[in-house]
């Protein structure tokens, strides 16, 4: 019998919205992206090969075979419709089966495009782009990950044969965790120490064939295997590889920037950070991925808490059965609603960071390298912050769903395990913060020495770190309402970031101070800077919509900007504002509680505006129609264990147990 109140509760939650959902969808995605996402979703959910409903019941071998079928279908559809790079990325996220095409298109192709010479591109790209090759990116080693400079794999130039001789000379130099390498890749971008006449010139990329294009067997001198099951992403064949005297032509070194001549002369690149281009691009996309997966989780949790009823509150009248809707609990609002705000903030941060990245690429193509350091630093900090907060937020959204959140039926555990890896790959999150803080320290010291306007708009606040007045600054509010003003928020976040950067810069200036002793302070400074960047993305979106956007959205966007600021001021980062006496938290906590309670009327509409189809969510709890309990039962019916009336193994295992054939239990004290 259908449970009527769930659909009614969800409809009632939608009816209280103060804005047009379709207009908010265009704000969060942009009209073109929103239309593209709908088309891609329709394409995926109507394709039987891309079905999701049976995936939780498949073992790893079955799941891996299914993923190969999915990737073949993906390539067919890619070729049929001619999707661009961004559309392909979204399509993969929508059907959501992490496999070899992800690494091929996210790492292998971008590295070729960015670092191969024109001659190499003409030779290699027709094969690579049409999947006549399957590529991977072989950087991480068993003994080294984020510390790329210390990779041990060697590429030694043999001047007589004009070849590179490739070796992994130690166990720790073995390539490890390489996505798509375990069973699928035919080629790898190999990151190795370039050695000429005994001199090392650092890490460079090489194109390495690893499997035969005739029969897919591993090539001589190459040893490869899959590394085994992981927390998530088990449809991906992460691989291990050792090389023993493998030879490739000298021309297989990617030579757009660095080059080696036939005579063995090394020609260095115009800028030492050009080789980081692929990782910078990936880090930018990870901000977008953080939005995608966090918004997916909060959509599920928000809809579910709008229909789930639990416990009675005699002070609330008019409830069918007298039970309270879970969303009406203040603790649920405190845990869940900031995650909705963070999802929007990450979407706007994606747009801001992507624009900065494309501006950098345009300048590089014109020979201008000035933005390289800034974009590297910003993308490193944001990758660390956004993926960390998104992973924590996804898990919090799962917990908000209570016991049912633990079931694969909720839709959250499956993609949470896969997304969790983003906290480590492309730079371990806490190590990455060093990249951001080093840049900020250099910016501060440059300003202190020159007293000029060389600071970028995003680091202009560091001028305050050079002022003696910084230590005496206080929050610019006299009453609670002041905390909801743009200027007060900007002043507070800039003060905190400036103080923390100055603090770590002063620590670094102490003679004999070890860099490793600064790691915690550096992480705090980078987090403060990245939170300021994200807040600016929200604030700028409010300003943009106020100037030219649809009516009715400024108010709710402003509320989200305020909630994000108050969440920082009162949450895990509150100590940064308290320790120098800049601000107290009482008024901020009260205002945050008020704003979260007021957000209740728009909560469901805000997640509806993400426009994620039930196919994308793949969740019994997050269904658009609210029929969560019926969906949970349907999920249980599909469990293969339920196909037989009596459990397999009953006669040989259970029956002897029930018949007492396992002996009698006689407790014996051991203590």
C-alpha cells in the first residue's frame, strides 16, 4: 500500500519556495550547460548498457566486465554525437562508472595536447583521440606520490642507438596506482628522471607503449598487474608496473617545451612550471567534480529529510500522526543546510577558477607566463579545500539519512567511495596547501620589499599583513545584522587570511626553523585563502545577479553568502578569529541559526534547482516523487540472495548446525 504522506510532504516543501527553480538552475549551471546536462542524462538513462540499478549486486570481476561494455558504448556515443571535452566529462559523471576512459581523457589526452610538439601531435593524436590506443598517466610510484621531484624511474639516453632506456631500478620505483594500467592501457605517459651522460635533468614525460596492439599482451621488459580491490572505484583497473631495460625512440619524449637533440643536447623549457599544466587542469576540474558529487549527496539527503518523520513533539500541532519531519530539527538544519550552500559556492567557484585557467592558457599561447604561478597556487589550494570539504559533506549527508543512509540503496556509499580518492590523487590535500602558502609568502615578501601594487586582486589583502594596524583590527560590526553585510564579511575573511599568512611567513624567517615544522600553519593559511576565494565567488554571483539576473534570486543568493560566512566564523575555523581577539561567536551563532531556520522553506527547491534526474542520483531516498519506502523495498527484491526460497548451503552448513552436529558449548574460564 502506497505511503501517501511522503509525496505530500515533498510537495508541501516545494510549495513554500520563494523563487523559480528553473531560473536558479540557469544560475547554477548556465542555460547552455543545463540544457546539455539534460540531454546527456536522457541519453544515458535510456540506454540499457548504461543502466545503474543492478551495479550494487555485481562482484568485482562482473563489474569490471560491465565497465568495459559501458566504455565501449560511451565511445560509440561520443563518436556519434561529437561531444566536446566538457560534455564528455559530464557524461562520464552522469553514467558514473569510473573506468579507463576517465584516465585516457582526463590525463593522457590533455598531457599529449599540452606537452607534445606539433610533429608529435600530428603523428600520435589520430590514434589517441580515436581510442586506437588506450592511454594512462604513469607518475605515482610505490615509494613516491606527491613528491614528484624524487621519482626514481629513469630514462637514460643511449646516444649510439638514439633511444631512451627505461628502468624502475628499485621496488619503490615501481609505478603504482596508475588508473587504466592494470588490464586496459596500451600506452602510458611515463614520468621519469631524464638522464644524459650521467646528468639528471629532472622529471619529464615520455610516450611508452606497454601492450601489443595485436593481442593486448604486455610487451617485453614490462611487468604489469592490477593492484586489487580498493575502497571505491573498483571498476577501474589501477595498475602496478616495473620496467627492465625497455627501449623507446628518443622522439618519444614529449618535446613541446623541453627538447633533446640527436647529439644529446638538452634544451630547457621557457618556464619550469609548464610541465605542471596537466595537473593544473585536473585540479580545476576537481572543483567542478566536488560540486557535482556534493550536490548529488545533499539532494538525496534534503529530499529524504523532507519526507522522513521521526519522534513526536507535542508543541507542534497539525502533523499527521504527530511525528516531526526530520528536516524541522535544528540539528538537521545545522548539519545539512550549509552543505547546500557549499554546493552552490563550489559551482560558482568552478566558474571563477575555470575563467582564470582559460585566461592563463591564452596568455601562455601569447608567450606570457605571468599567471602560471598564481593559477598553480589557486588551483592547488582549491583542489585541497573543495575535495576535502565535499568528501566530509558527502559523508555528513549520508549520516543525516540515518540508518537508510548506510544502504547502497541510498545512492551515497557507491560514489562516496569513488570520490574519496580525490583527496589523494593529483596531490595529497595537505601537502598541496604548501604550494598555495609558498606562493602567498612570496607575494607578501615581494610587497614588503617593493611596496608596489604587484599583488593580484585575489592577494591584494596581503597589504594589510604589511601594516602594523593588522594586530589591532576588530570585526566591523556593532549589532548582529551587521554580520550579514558584504563589507563586514570581506573584512573578516581578509583579516584572518592576512594574519595567518603573516604568521607562517614570520615563522619561516626564523633561522634554523625546519620547513616540516610549518606544515600545520601553512595548511591553516591556505585554507583561509581558499575560503576567501570561494566566498568571493559567492559574493560576485550575488552582485552579478543583482545587476542583471532574474528577479527573485538575489535574496536567496545573499542568504547563502551570509550562511557560508557564518559557517566559517562559527564552525571548525572559529578559533582563527578568536585567538587574536578579532571576533566573538555568540551573535554569529544566533544569526546562523535564524538563517538556517528561514532557509527551510527553500531547501527542497534549492536542491531541485541542481536538476539532477533520478537516474543521476540513483537513490531510493532521493527520488523526486518522494516514494522512498516503496523504492527501498524494490531494492531489496533485486538482491540475488532472495532468489531462492532457502539459502544456498543450507543442507551442508546450516542443517548440521541446527541438528547439533557442531558439538556442545561448554564455557571454560581462561582468566
